[in-house]
């Protein structure tokens, strides 16, 4: 089959190549067909290749078949026929919209003038008798103006969208020319010689001061057309080494400071010379001086003299720092006074106080001076420090109290600065209401959530948030006797108190630590009620923990205590019987539905680099998570005298859980319409107490709209376990399949058709496994010898509607490789696409990862 596909692709390429018309190429030029760089030993060859603008035409898999050139010529022939029509159409469209816009603008102006004239005439009459008429006319005139402006905007937007494609087609060619095609690459001797000069200049900047670059070419005569092969021969010679570094700095204090931190310099003796090192050193010194009081200093004061005349292969570097024009030395500034004014635009009465030598000016919204002081990295009588200025701005901004923070410095005297800090507060109350549809088994169910946040409730920039939620979704029965769908409902209510400082006893010595200043305390209570046909479940949760960030904006979350009291007041008879049957066979699932108490502590790290959310640049997101539960409850158990594994009749669990989640997006192309997204998710959880089971919420699951989209939610696995089969031959996926381990790999190719519409092609590979054998699920345990053959693989297509604030997603995934089947029969691509349960439809909100 693979040979057949190769031959088909080869045949297509050959057809395109055979259609290349060399007669249509410019007679006075030659085609550049081969390009080579020789002699590179030390430099990065890929960078040198990028310096050559004129590249030979690409070929199909290196075979010499110039399919892109053939595609370009095919498109060009159609372009020649169509360009005249497109030009006429573009001219007509421009004339039409220009006339229409002019007419609508005139119509809008006439309407405004008419309404204004009518109002002016009414204003001349008795206001008491014409009040209602005036009010009605004022409302109508506003509506007319708004309606007219909206129509104009709509017409202008439509004119841009319609003419943009025509302009692109006329200027850059049709789709075949722009995307699949490639214009003929003609040999340009002058351009190639300039490229050789650019390569040589680049090598010189990297320390290869004696490097030479020679360009040569030869002509290959063919029956079709003269072909050119060119070679860039590079003789780098040995890189020049820094022999000595001389500091020419008359300002003794600046000289001492630079020498003190010399160990951090990238400019070292006996290392390879390069101009980039000079620039790095210039930036380092500028930052060093600005962080040590030199408020007016900038990089323009730093100059270099490079001497290569004394000894071949060695370079002497002189670093010069020039003084200001009107002074012999640079001024070192000190912070004299610090003032903080919250909401300076507030016209209410001003309240001015002093705390730790800082003046606080506040209006109607007041914050405790002690809390704000804890975010102040700046100190009076200390030298100006740009890094501490940025830190102070960040510490205040991340409190969830201020919309923006601005810091200004005003010079006082010869060497003093007054720091003025201005902040603007968020609204005290913020509410949000969200409603929509959850989708399970392709059937929608409504959900709604509402939240109310109150800020600065104790004048310490705290926030207290109340959240309520409700959802109704289609659920499959987990009993063997039915595959019908039922309504599953969930209610929840939670309160979250965030305090912008860590509540840690005896923490005064930590006040100056960066982590301490960014830390918040989080206290959460949550009540959740879940009702399904088989059971109802009540969960009362309390959590106390901290979150903080480092200088790289990584988020750390530490939950000191995460306490959950879980009660299952109802189990259906069928489900109770099923759990009993599983228990008799050694399965521990029934423990998860006992009344229980789950306690744990966890630590997580979340790191984001680049614009991961919008995908406008290369971006990475990673989360590391570790959790341990139940340990201290042994002490409580001994103290209360309860039986092993329980406290006052509530079962408790001892377990650990570890996982990491790595995601990456890479936009491709100039317009970044193509985006390649990928994810790796791996984890393990293990119980080790008297109860040989995990809390149900701590298991891993695979399958569903945000996992493997070719399987129903939570139904894939474990391992090669084969679910029961129905009479029609399909698998009975009525049961959720919890696992102790998970491995998940997802890749997705996204393409933006327009601002609103996107499509995607995806491949998902995943499964969960058990750490111990389970007689009720044979083949579900993890073994090194076979786990790699047990990944469920699915692929499919998706569509997305992007409303900027909301993304609606539809994915259709079909099973390619099903580990639940017997070996040799697992590859099922294309097998009864719609009839045997091999395809799943998923509707979701947002991207899957």
C-alpha cells in the first residue's frame, strides 16, 4: 500500500515536471538549479545560507523534478487570462463602493441636518408643551446617527474584504502561484557576488577577520535551457582571539563598579572575538549602572576601539565610557522621597498619611499602608535602581487591585530623585454571568455560572468571590443492563478569598524576598452536588494554600491543605449489584463510592513562554504537578481510635499523584495562517495505604473532546482491555475506565480560512494503564514489553468558529488503531466509518489544548 502511495505521488510530480515550459522562460537569463556552500568548519552554515537571497527552484524530494516551478507556470497561464477581468472587476468595485459610500455619507449628513433643524425649531417653542416631542425626536436623531454610522462601517468593511483578495491576486498572483507555485529563479551574478560580500561581513563580525568568500559558477547546457550551478567557497581561517581588554574610564566610581562585577562579563580574554559580544557587554554595563544609581546613563556613552595591528590572530579591545557633555563624571542619584497616590483622578477628599518614610495619598478608596508598603521594593535614601522600579510596578500590578501603575521620577537638587507612584483601582464589585452548552455523546446540555467579586473588603486589597454553577448533560448509564442516555445534573457553590500576601507566622524576615512580595494566600470552600441515574454524590471541600511567581513569570501553587468530605447518599440497585460483582472479582472500584474523607497537599509549577493563547508566535506551556495525600490522617486515626483506614466511619486514602503537561504552538508562514500545535501529557498515581484504591477523582482517564477525540469521554483503556461486546458486534462503552497511569500525545494542524472560520486536522494517541493486575479488566496493567502496542490512535478533522471572545469547536474523530482488539486486527482505519462505533462527534468550547 505504501509503495502504491509513493508511485501515485511520484506520478503526480512527474506530470507537473513534464509540464514545465522552458520556452516560457526568459531567453536572456539562465535558471539557477543548484547552490552549494563549501569550506565551512566553525560558523553556523544555516545562517550563512539565509544570507543568500536568491535560492534555486525547489525540487520534488531531491529528484530534480521542479514541481513548484511547473505549478507556478500553470497558475501564471490562468493569471494572464484572468488578470484583465480582475482589473476591470476591481475598478468597477472601487467605483461602486466609492459612489455608495459617498451617497451614504451624504444621506447620513442630510438626516443629521434634518433632525437638527427640527430640534432647533422645537427648541424655539414652549418647552413645557413640546417636552415629550423633543425627547422623542432627540432619541430618534441619536438612533438615526448610530444606525447610519453602523451602515457606513459595514459597507466600508465589505468593500475592503471584497477588494483585498482581488488586489492580492493581481499583485502577487493567484493561489496556485502563491502557495503551491514558485517563480523561476534566474541566475543573477551581481546578486550572488553581493551575497558573497554579505557572508564575508557576517564572518568578520563573528571573529573570522581574515575570512574570504569566493563565488564561482558554471553553465550546464541542456536541450531545454541553460542551467547554472553556483558555489560559495569559504575560507574562514582561524577566529581571532581577544588578547587583552583595556578599560578607558575616567570616572573612578563607575570604573570601580564595573571592575567589581567583571566576573559577569561575556567579554573575556582568550575567548573568540565577535561584535555581538561587544553589544551584549554594552547592554550589561548599561543595566548595571542604571541599577546602581546612574539615572541618566544610557548605552550611547559606551564606545569601543578594536586594535588588530600588533599580533596576527589577536585582538585588543578598549572599552571607553565617555562623560556627559557638561560634566566630568556621571551623577549617581539617590531616592529622596517616595509618594504613592491611589486614584489621582478621584475628586473626593484627600487623606495623606506617613508609613515607613513613605507618603500615602488616598481618596475614597483606601488601602492599608502596611499592605502597600509590603509591595515596595524602592527605599528612601537608597541609590536609584531601575530593576527595583520595575519590581515595584509588578508587585502592585499583580494584587488584583489596580488597573495600572505608573512610576515617575522628578529630579531634586544635584543628585536626588523624588519617586511619584500613581495607581488606578479596579471597580470594587465585579460580576460575571456565563451560560452555554455542555456536550456529551454529541448531545448538548445547558450550563450556567454566575460570580460576584468584591475587592478590598478589609482594606488590604483582598478579594472575596462567590461562584455558583449549574449544568445538565447527557450521561450514559454505567450499568451493564442499559445503554440509554440520562440527564446528569451538577450544582455547585464556592467562595474564594484571596489575600495579596502569604499568611505565614514569623515571616517578617522574608519581607524583602521577591517570591514573598508576589505571594498570595488562597482560601477556598466549595460545595458540589452531582446527580446521575446510578448515584448521587456530595462533596464538601476546603482548601488553604499559596501562589507566587518568580522573575520569569512562572506560577507556583502550593496547597497546604486540600480537604474533601465525600458522601454518596444514593446508589441504584443495579449499580450496587455491579460494584459488588466487581468487588468479588478483586476490583476496588466500590471503595470510591464509600463515604470518605480525602486530604492532600500539592505543589505545581505552570510556565508559559510566548503568546500561547493566541498562537501569534512560537509558544510553550508546561505544567508540573505533584500531590501526596492522607499521611497525617494516620495520627488522627490513632488519636481517635478508629479502625485502620477510616476516621469516624469516613474512609480515607493514602496516595501520591504526579503528572506533567507540555504544550506547544508554532505558527507557520508570513501571515501565520497555519499553526502546528502539540501536547504531551504523562502521569502516574498510586495508593499505598490500607485501602488499595484511589479517590475516584484522582484517577486518570482518556478519551473525549479534550483528550483522544476518537473515543467517548473517559472510555479508552486501560491497556489492551477489551470491553464487553453487544449483539451487533460493537463494544459496550458504557463504563468509564479509570487508570493509574496515562500517556497522551496530540498533534493538530490548524488553518485560518478567515477571521471567523478555521479548520484543523488532528491525530491523537493515548491510553491509561493500571499499575497492578485487575482480573475484571485483563490486559489493563502496564508492561514494558507491550505498552507501546496499546496506544489508541485516532485522527480526524475539525472546524472552529472564532468570535475572538469565544471559540466554538466541532471535531470528528475516527479510530485508526484500537488496542481493545486482538493483535493483528487493531489497525481499523476506514473500517465501517459510521456504522460500527469507530467515529465520534465532539462539540466543545475553546481549543482542545
